[in-house]
C-alpha cells in the first residue's frame, strides 16, 4: 500500500479545494494556481481549506472529542499504571467488543480491507483514528494519534478516481451534511473501488463532537445509491441485543453517576446478552431493531 509521501509525489493526494497537484516547499505543500499553502506538522500534512471551521466544530460539546482523542497519545516508553477501576473498565470493554459486528458485516469489511494487500493500493479510513482500522491511512479533522492526513470529509484531499478502498465507520451520524461526505467518497474511488460504511440506527446520542442523525438500513443504502455506488451487500452489523445493552446502561448512567456501578451493570448485561445475539442476528429482520447497520458499496 502506498504511503502518504508516495501519494503526494504521484499526485494522488491533492489540494482539497482545486484538486491540483501539490508541490513541496520545505515544510509546506503548495497549490500554485490557487495560491494555497498547507503545512506538514510532524510528518502529517494538514490539508484543510478552512481550518477555522474545523476547529469550531471540534470545540462543540465542550471539546470532548478533542480531549479524549488527545489523551490516547500516551508515550509507549512511559506506560501509565492503570488503577483497579480502569482495569475493570478495560475488561468490560473486551466483553462488549465480543458483541460487535455480525458475521456478514465482518465478511464485508474484510473484503474491502483486502485491497490494502495490493502494493500500489490507496486505502483510506475517513474519520479514522486514534486507533487504526487494519492498515488503512487515517484521515481525520485533527492531528491525533495514528492520523496520517488532517482533512475534511466534505473536501477530501484526493484526486478523482484515485482511491482503491474507503472505510467510513461511525462517522456519518456526526456530519451535518452526510450526502456531501458520501459524494466525496464516491468521487475519489476508482471504478471497481469499494467502500464500507457503518452507521448507528438505534443508539443513544453521542457527540463526537456532535451527533446529527442515525440511519435506517434503507436510508443508508439510498445514501450510497444516489451517489453512484452499487450495493454489494448490506444488513445488520451490531444487533438488537446491543440496543438493549446500550439503552439500559445509558438509562442507568442518568440515574446514577457512580462509574463502578455502571461498569458492573455493563459487565452483567454483556455476559447476559451475548448468547442472544448469536440467534437474533441471523434473522433477516434483525436490522429493524439493530444498533448499527452496514453497507458494502462498489463504484461501477
């Protein structure tokens, strides 16, 4: 898979406004005809045409996303000792993750992820970071850990028909204009390129930095179809059991702010609901009460 530097040198990563090739000038990337200059900070290109707008978005919800993403930038040489509550929280998180992504959704993601195995492939995760989804390059609105390019989902800094695969998971609900983001993803995909979109349906509000809408399965399918992406497969990703889990734990958090009580309830529910997911998610109607749904699309 091509690195960011190779993508810049080949004219794949471009000016987000004009889509023209970028020229290196010391620690900057320059788009000559537009007169635009984009800095490279700690080897990460900052390719935003309106950084102030993105910063105002990050400041929403009291800057919660910025704080949480930044806190994950821990020096591996100085690992922080976790207290007992944090260790328990990690164990609960592992329990919860075992309820995550049903088999067809996982198979769809793996089909898209296989594009990264091609030596010349360009694979991007829109909204990716601070963790890494496979080896896709992460594009996010802030220079967080594991973010390779700082950019805007509404103005992807990629040339037309230049990207092999796109992942966009748990992002569209946070965008006020999701059509603009899907249109951009479709623009940059090569013919035959594939995309994996995953969005919540029945989930509580979660502002990172904001939360504008959830999607039914048919709503997410139509979103891709109207921007020229054919549907390869679609369905429930995280099922109805997870909906029950989220609603109960979220309700309990409103009732009691005691962290250890919520963690104990979360652990008990995760254990209780996991067997039900195995049965319920096999139903063709699981998406009508699904926590999240997925759509695997292809550009024709």
